[in-house]
């Protein structure tokens, strides 16, 4: 092996038999990594050099958890979807740094993480969010191990809280009809009809473009999703291959989309050149993307008008799946319509419909056997 160039670090064997690697950090200091074999310390050195090249400071035992996570976010940002990065940044800023940010990264223990999770639950955070915090910390510390900043991932030694089972809120067939009746004539009627009849996600609906809709054939294609990014609302590529899909439309959404397109054309004529986006199926009266808060202010009064309890917009997606499964539509078809990658996701998520499906199976046997 040839001699390493300046800045590439060095590997040598100490008099006590252990191997040592060292590298010069950004501040001009030397950081050392010890191991039983040359290969072990060489891996640590490679990780440290990679971290330095990505802008992650290798500051040894003096580096705090806050410093590490701040620099880690900068390092991994290019490889993340914008929405994922926003979620990571919020978890770090709101839950990681305030609780354990002042601690030394090298001295972080499983007890610190266990107390962190307990304190977040006591503060009213749901177990699902605390599990997201745990997954984030585990991912970050895995990078820290590869970069040679810590010797092991202590998140492996911590038990995150169990996710609590929650009941999915859905509308009955009668309630769904009442909701759509309340939405009749509303400026976003077609959006609500699509939500109930296709199970599309909120971002998919708000990012739908007219070129992806064919009302003559009666289909639409999901090719993107409106997401909040640090640069504003953007239509992003679907997260998974299953999310890119073609959805067949029933008569009600086809009619609603035709009315909506005519009404939108009149709005554009009134606004003129100030209309900002001619592609979006659903936009504000000025042609701008619809934000989650705008949609919420539109959705909640419709629930009140229909005499329905409060629910999330996402529950319309659950309603769509539940209504179809309850009528005996094959789970594979429902899974593809929703954009789930695996049918097991659909079956696990909507297991509350399984008794209805089992009763249909029992009735089928009665018909087969003549009872």
C-alpha cells in the first residue's frame, strides 16, 4: 500500500498490539480511532474521511448531540425527499435538541434515550411520533458509527414505546351520501367526490393536473403529490412505485370534474393574466396551489352542514377503502386503487372490515351448498 497523501489519515500498529487510525479534523486537530485489527480501524478512518468530505465535523468527544444532528441533517439532506427532510428537521428541533442536545455525543447512553422517550410521552406526544423520533435517532447514530464518531449505535439497546392501536374513523354509506350532498355546489365539490370515490391522498388530489385526467375515458393517473418544502409548495414524484397508478372513475366523479372544469374556466377568464397555474385541477380562485390549511377551512364546515362528527380529511381515504371492502370488492383491487405497495398493508389497515368479508364468505358457502 502506498503512502497516504496529506489529509488522507494514517493507520499504524501501536506497541500494545492494537491498531490506530488518525485523521486531521477541520480545526487542525488529530482524531484517533482504535481497534483490534487493521481492517477495523481502516473502516473507521474511511467513515471519518467520508463524513469530513460531506461537511460533518469530526470533533471527537467534545462534539455535542446538538452539533452532530445539525451537521448530520446538512449531510443527508441531498439524499432525502424535501418533505422527509422537513419532518426530520422538525423532530430534531422540537424533540431531540431541547432534551439531549447539550450532551456529549460520545457519552450518550441508552438511559438518556429512554428518558427522552418517556418525557415526550409525558408531554402528550403520541407513541407513533415518539417512535418516529426513535427511528430518526437510530438512523443518525448508524451514520455516526460508520463515520467513526461513536463505537456503537446505542439506539439498538433502547426499547421504543409500543404503538397504540387506534380506531380508524370512517363514514357509513348513509353518512358518505350526506357528506357529498352537503358538498354539492361547493367550489371544491369535485375534490371531495374524488376523495370519497377514489381514496386518493390529500397531496395527490392537490397536485392533480388536468393532463392526468381523461373524463371521456373515465380515468385519471396519479403522477405526483403536492408537498410542502422549504422552498414552498411543490409537486413531487410519488414516494413509491405503487403510488404511481391509474384510477378508474365512476359516473359521479366524472360528472363532477366536468362541472368543475367549466367553472374553473370561468374563474380564469375573470382573473385573466393574474391566474398563476393553468395545470392544476384544484387551485385557489387566483390559480395558486391549495394549502392544507385552506382545505381544512373548507372541509370542516361541510362536516357540520352534513351533521357529521369532526374527522380528518385523510379519513375520507379510509372511508373509500372501507366502503369498497364492505361491498366485497377484492382487497387486491382496493390496494391498487389506494396505491399501497403491498396488499398486506391494505388488509392490516382495514382489518375492522374483516368480519363483514367473513360473513360474505359464509353466505357464499350457504349458496354453494344449497342452504
